[in-house]
């Protein structure tokens, strides 16, 4: 007897940079797919956002923005972080 497995193509947001193979493993093991954006980085900081969906693209959790900093930022670095954070927020809510 041969087991037949069907894989559904995961519906990704346009900004998702995760492979279909990774999403298939996530669905199999976790029951949802985590869509990560590309990293945006500046002097001493990095921003990425995520969405968590089922295989058809229905939201499972509210979108989240991940911000990592190395500590204190210069004023120019803080301004760049603020502008990039707003852009990531806007992309995540599209």
C-alpha cells in the first residue's frame, strides 16, 4: 500500500521571504506558517515583521514587528529606526 501525500501551496504575503518547503514543514509540525519579512537594518538596529497564517493565508495571530537594538542609538540612528519602523508597520498592515 502506498501513502499519498498532498501538499497545499501556502498563500504568502507579497513581502514573505520564507520558502514553500519551510512553510510545508511548519504546517506539518506546528499547524501554521510563519511569514518573515526581509530584514531592514541600520547602525545598531534591525527590524523584521511577521505574520502567522494557516495554509490558506488566514491569520492565526496578530502581525508582529521585531526590533533588535545594540543599545543606545545616535540621534541619526534613532531617526532612521523610527522611519524604518513606520515603513515596516505599513508593510505589515497591507
